[in-house]
C-alpha cells in the first residue's frame, strides 16, 4: 500500500510535534528538576544550620546523570569562629531519587567526597569542633557533682555522634584530617575509604604525635543498632600505638587489631545515667615495652578481651561475663574502679582449668623467659582477688594463688630448676650489671659450707629477721606482702618489700638484678614451682641461700685475689676471722641485720666502731622474738652484749677512727621511741629497710654517713 504525499506530510508533522513536545517536556523536566534540586539543597543547608551552629556553603550543583548529583565545592564554618573553616571539599557526588525529589522529600545516597580537608583545632580555652558532640539534656533532677565525671554519658555522646552521622553508602577519596591541640597533633590521610551496604574498606596513613603508621581497615557497621566489627592492620609492618610513648614512656605495637561493638544501653537516672557496652578487642602479635615492666619486649601472639563494661558517674567496671584470652590461657576478670569521693578498686580474676603444657606455652615472652619450654602433666588454675580504698589504705586486701591438679613437672625450660640439688656455677654481678665473681655452689668449692656446719644462732637469727615461717610456708607470706604494700602506698615509694627467703633465693640463683615487674612475676612463678613440686628441700634451699648471698662490699679483694664477700664462710672470715660454726649470738644478729643492705654494713657503727642505737635495738628486738619462739634461752637474751668487736679484715676496711683518750659515758638506748613490731607477721624489720638491696632485690637507699 502506497502512502500518499499528503499522508506522509501529516505523519511527519505529527512526529515532529511529538518530538517537539518531548523536547519541551524534557526541558521543563530538567528545569524543574534543577529547581527542585536547588530547593532540596537549601533544605539540607537549613536543616544542618538549625541542628548545629555552623555556616554551610554549597557550590554550584547539577545533575551529572539521570540520578547523579554533583556539587562543586563545599565548606563548613563554625559560627563562633567564622574565620576558622572546619571542613572543605572540592567535589561532592551523590545519587538522588527523582521520585523523592518531586515528592518534596529528597533522599540522597551513595555519597562520594573528593579532595576534602577536615581541620580541627583546640586551644586552652576554645575549639572549632565541640558543637558536634550532643549536649546533655536539661533536667530538673539535681545531680551530685561530688561523684566526679560521668564517663558513661561522655562515651554515649561520642558513640551517638559517630554512629548517627555514618552514611549508609559513601566513598572518600583524597581525604585529609588534621588536628592541632595544645598537647597533641594528628594528620590522617585517607587515599580511599568506602562504605557500601554497611561494609567498610580502605587505607589510612596516620601521623599522630610524630608516630607514623600505614593502616588497612575493613569491617561492617550497623549505625541503627550501634554495632560495629572492624579489622585494623599494619600495611608493610606492625602498627605503633601513638600517645603512649609520650604519656607513659612505653612502646606498644601490634600486627592486627579486631574491634567489635555488639550493643550499647544507656539508662538515665538521678546520677546522670550509666552506659553498658558489650563487645570485644583482639590483637595478634601484640608487643609492649617499658623499662620498668621488663628488660625486653613483652609479646603475646594472640590475645583478646570479650567485655561487658559499665561506665557511670565516677565509675568504670568490667562486669561478670568478661573474658581475657592469652594464647590458650583463659581468664575471667571482674574489675570495678571508683574515682570519687575517694579512689577505690576491686578486682577478681579466675582462670579456667588449663592443661599444664597449654599454661606454660601461653605465657607471654619477655616475662617468663626462664621457664619457657617447661612441660608438665595435670592442670593449673589461677585465682586472684584484691580491694583498695585510698581513703582507708589499711583496708587493703589481696590474695593470689596458683593451684595444681595432678600437676607434675616432666621437663624444664631454658633454666634447669633442679640445679639446686646439684653443684652448679654461680655468677654474681655488681649494680652496673658487670660480672664480679663466678664460683661453684657445692662440695667442689672449698668455701662451700654445709647447712649442719653453720652456727644455729645464725640460722635462727636470719629466719627470724628475714622469714620467720620459711620452714613451714610454701614460698609466700600474703600477710607480710599486704603489710608491705600498705606502707609502700602510704609513703608513695617502695619503702618495704615482702620477699621471703625462697623469693630471695630464686632472684639470686635464676634471675637477673633488674628491678622490673616482669622479674617479680617470674620470680613468684619459679618460687611456686620449687615449693609446690618439692624440687628441693627447705634445708637445701637455705643452704644454697647462705652460700651465695652478698654479705659485704663487692670491691673488697681477698689476698687470694677473689673479690667481694659472698657466702657465709666469707662473711664469718671478713667480719670475725672465724668459721661459720663458731659464730655467737651477737655476731649472728649483726650478720642477719646487714643482709638487706650488705654494702652499707659500715653504717651499723659510729665513727669509732661502736654499734649505733638502731642496730642495738634490732639486736634486742630479734633476740626477744627468738626467745618467744624458743630458739634461744632467756639467759641468752639477758646476757646479750651490745658491744661488737670486728676482728676480721672488716675493721681495717671500714677505717674506724681511734677513740679519744677520754672517759665517755653512754646512756642506755630508750627503746620506747621505737614502734613495737612482731617479725613473725612482718618480715625484715630492723635497722635497714626491709626487702631492700642486693639480696632482696628492692632499691637501695644510701644511709646518712657516719659523723667524722
């Protein structure tokens, strides 16, 4: 069928008209859509400026596609500091639902920000970002400010600020975040960070207080549920934790950290509210170094904390249900800390029953190096509890125990703990860590003195002064430890220690002279192994102790060429020119009194070689307790002389002045000025500070010099 020319002209006219109408409709749509976009952005601007005290400036906006909106330029400036721009962006792009736009309820999604700069600043009196944190709601209920800061409220505000402003979908490219404050600086560079359907991925370069890290980030977030799971890992190396070096002088690093927040619940009450958060923190190849903690890095291959934490006004608590995992070792902690009206802490830790080999293999490196590789059968369980209120320091409570079930050692680690039962080589060091002397401990050494060849007076004087229950306890005296801790807290220093003879022996034989927390912890574990597996008898332990401890100046050189005064034979010869079996009561009391600080033995005497009042009081105190315990007779105590003649090389070494040729009357010391002490409960009381010096491991304090 042929179409006539007139029909063709008609059809062409109709098509042209339709095309024109479509073009006109599209032009109207484009014009209206752009008009609605401008209106929608004005609503966004008004909404943000109503919610926050800021000025939001948006650059030219257009549709770069059917649904894609592009904004060229953006800035956010706090009203309080109009010259201090907080945020700028070169380009923003987002998807806009056309249907929602024409319905008057514009819905943006898929936000993409390119070349953005967030610049936060803080001075001593102001900042340009504090308005982002939600303010506490007004309340008519009076708040008790004496209970301190509400940590729960602060954390809840921070969490809500972060989660409520997380977009559903977003992409950040070339994003810089900088912070400049009075004490800290930070510069974060994000080449790219994506959030899509709650999934997070990206890379980050962080320079915080001059600590630079390359990080990778992956995870998932559910803003409406306040739930997050994230993995932060080092790119090309481990991650060094910032702030800690400047604040605590420590180095902390890890390969990977896993963070999970499961939920948060904030309950408002008359204290300002309390927050409960549940989640976990995990780390792989975690490393911590601080010279006061350990000589080397403390490392944990795999560790995690599953927490149920409660924060309130002046309180923070780790609740029941929390769990700490260190390699294969599982612990259940409950900890509460109160800041006001006085600082107080309560702690309880219980471990799961753990196979012995799993227990030893899980111990962090850098703390338990001497027992590394130890193996055994049976199981081990650890328990610890304690409480302290700084307003009532005397109320301190502490208990710690490691219990074995069918436990037996089958092999030793780097250090053979069984060497106490055989002759072994022992090296002593000076305060600088230099080797002073090496000698055999046992019959091969002619200077070795067996237990039964030592004066009973000396044995009883040492045990009474240093460790009254040595032959009956299992290595520790909790009561003495608590009393020592109370005094240390009151004096804000290590004024007193709680070391038993077992602990002093382990420190001298198996460990270094370094005064660190790690050494004390490992010392406690080795003592427990020795005492609870009966590797050596008490008599043998005391025999070794007598033959290795320092008893005088390490610089003294004997005619034979050996240096220092080490062991009971050296001590008896150096001070009295006698054999250990010949020592009498006052001589034994003097040797017992200087064990904590043997280098300062000179200061037990005045410039003429007479015993000082404090030393004479020590003699009476120890002798009284020895009578009470039936170790000496009342007659021995009554006939105790307070003059002590040094007849060995010590007298010449100490350089006493010749006494003037005058008659001198010495008044008897008044013991009423001294506080009565019971050494059966309190260790190491005497002229020298207890648990101090070479043999016991605490810091030495130089006493006042003798008058000239």
